[in-house]
């Protein structure tokens, strides 16, 4: 499998990993395999920190 394809499938900018100087194909695939997909991370953060409705009694106005 081409590292460029994996990079694309993860939604990364072209060359994010594959244009790193001195990083061969096996190391690129390892880095991509150990990475976090940005869209997945953003969704996880949203789930962990949703917008909460404020309690009217708890607000100091």
C-alpha cells in the first residue's frame, strides 16, 4: 500500500508525512498507522466536552 494513499484516506494534507526528509516508506506507514485521524479526534473531543445548557439558578447575573 502506498503511504500517499493512507495519508489521503486519513484526510491529511498531501506530504504531511510522506514529504518528511529521511523518512522511508516503512517509517511513513508506521507513523500513519500510529497516528490519529484529525476528524476522529475532533469528534471525540466534541463528545467529551459538549455544550451544556446553563442552569438558571446557578448563574450569577
